[in-house]
């Protein structure tokens, strides 16, 4: 199916193998569209096309699983013949604004930072602001933290509003060094030029999967987009963990889950160079289970092949491999506590080397990131090839300070 190089005004960065009359593509930026199957307005990069109709990723998965590409799904497939290699997982929060409040004098909203925002220096804005702000007028931004005593972290000038493309956004932002994918931000726009970005500090910093986290966050987004480089695993084990975290069902604690059949297929599909044979992937999973990096849980799939956890009554139960990110209170050495009014020091802290997912943004890691990963991978004594996994960039261990 030839659908050109653009869709809904956005560049197509990847075209997937067609499923009958259905063609799924990935766009450079998030777009808003009405799904012809579920009749809901969706915001996503993944769009399925059939003729003049557009479909969301969830409906595409159900239609593909039903193998009735010629017509919309009217009857779900028999659960006894379900293919667990192609279960459907619900999309994450797209990073768009929510909890929007428009008082006429101010516009407030919340969102969770995604890797896209950090890489491009952007911030999504709601229509209530985009319709009133002047695109060419520079805006002043103040970064704040605290619950009771508000503390200014930084101020920036010259941020601008971009209204072209599918979704309006602020551009030219320099995000604070402590902001990780998944960090929650509250934004207020007032007096036509001033913006306030507020972060809510945790009662005590935590270590999530190897990275020090100081502010309220969504653990699902962190699991998906921040792959910490703190587990001593070999190359195939690393591929298994990346595939599970990138594609698995995510619960509210950030645990990633998939049937073993789906994990085997996707681990092989995402190998950048030589695909590891199935028996090596199975052996890697067994090693991860033995070391308790992975565990077995019980979930379920419905008749449309949608995966759920925990298992839901009336659905077919399936065993799921589960990755649970290590979460613990940060130690004194990790946060280097100093005297401060709000309970813990912010002068400096260590950030472990970590992988950040960028493949879904149509980006590739720089040669410097690949070389840094190769060097650190060797120094850590990890087995197997020392090449950066496809779809990720690498951030070396470093000190961050405010």
C-alpha cells in the first residue's frame, strides 16, 4: 500500500509490514485523529490506515489479531486459537496536557515529561493557551520546587510558542538536569509572558532502577523510557530486558509484563545486528529468572487479544514474565545530604549511567554515545558484544548539581 511520505501533515518515519488492507505507520510527531473503529479521538504517533480510514493502535491490534482485515471487527477471535506472540498492550499517557484549568486570566495544566521533550527542549501546551498566546512573542519561564516553601530553581527567557504541526508546544526550553522521563510537571501561564513550571519533591529521594529520583513521577514512563545501566547482565539478557520494558504491559508500579512467546519474538526482532537464536534467548530468560531479575505472574487476555494484569474474571489466564524495577530509598552517599530548608540537599548527586529510549522518536544515538556505552560496558565486565542497543541512547554516569 502506497500512502506517501506524510500523513496528517507529519513525516512518516517508519512503515510496518501491511496486514491485509491495513497499513500501520509511525509519524515523527504526535497527531490527533478520530479512530474509525472505536470512534474515539486519539493522540499518538502510531496510526493504521485502510483506504481513507484511520485506526488507533489498540483497534489495529485487535483487527490484526482477528485476521478480518477486510471489514471492521464484529466478532472477537476464539480464545483457544489466540496467538500470544501478538498480544495488544494499551498505550501510555502520550505526554499531552491534562487537568487543564482556564480562569480567563491564567491557564494551568499538568503533564509528564517524556524523552521527546528532553531531547527537543519542548513542552506541550493546551489549546486554551495556544489560542491566546502570540507565537512570535518570547516568554519567560521560572522553574520552581516545593510544597509549602516555594524555591526558585532557575529562570529562562526567550522561550517561544510553536503552533505549527499537530500539537502546539513551547520550544527553546533548557530542561533542568534533575528532570527524567516520567517527572510530573505543573505549569501555569499568566500575564501573557510568564510561565511557571513547578515540581513536587518526594518526601525522600528514591533510587528507581539505578537513577536517583527527587520529584513526583510516573513509574510506568520511567520503566518504558529510562533503562538504567545498573544490572550486571550479558548481551542477550540485556536485549530481553529492553524488549520487555519497551513493549510490555505496564502497571501503576512500573512493572513490565509479557507472555514468554511475545518476549521471545520481540527480543529477536529488536536485535540490531545478528539475531540471537531462540535457544539463547530462552537460556537468558532462565538466567534472569534464577537471579530474580524476572519473575512469573498471572495475567489475562480478552477475546480481542488485549493483555491485562492482574488477571480479570472471565478472561483467559496466561503466565507472564515480569520485570519489576528496583525501588528503594536513596542513601546518604547517593544524595549527599546537605542542610536545606526543605529537608534534603540538592547541591549535587550521582546519576548512574543509563539508557534512554529514542528509537520511537525516529532518532539514533550519536557516535559519542555509542563509544561511551561500549567503554562502560567493557569496564563493567559484562559479557557479550559491547554495542549500544538499537533505539536507545546512552547517558554516562555523572554528577548533577543545582
